[in-house]
C-alpha cells in the first residue's frame, strides 16, 4: 500500500486513540494532545509504513493531520 492510502485510515485512528487517551487520563492533558498525536503517528508510521525516515516522517505528518481534523471538527461543528 502507498503512503497516501495508509494516511487515509491512520488519521481517524489516531484521532480516536487520542480521544481514548484523553478520557483515560484523569488530569487535563489538552495541552499535550498535539504531541501525543504526533508520537502516535510516528509510531503507527514506523509500524505500518516502515521504520525508514520516510515512514516515520509520514507518521508525524499524519499525526499533525489528525490534530487538524479534530480542531476543524471542534471549531465548525461544535462552534468553539
């Protein structure tokens, strides 16, 4: 599979994993959400795409995309 194909399903998975982590942790971690998403993205990129620089970098970009997707949904749908 190509990097773009992997990215299309990795973004919602990372968004969901970040939300699970946010609800599992008792303290307010909203400040760390972008970092968590980037680390999860890098990990998934290394696992799925490959442990090369391209795979990890693609994972980081996917993690940033997941943060953007969440922020877009929050500002447009929730009106915040």
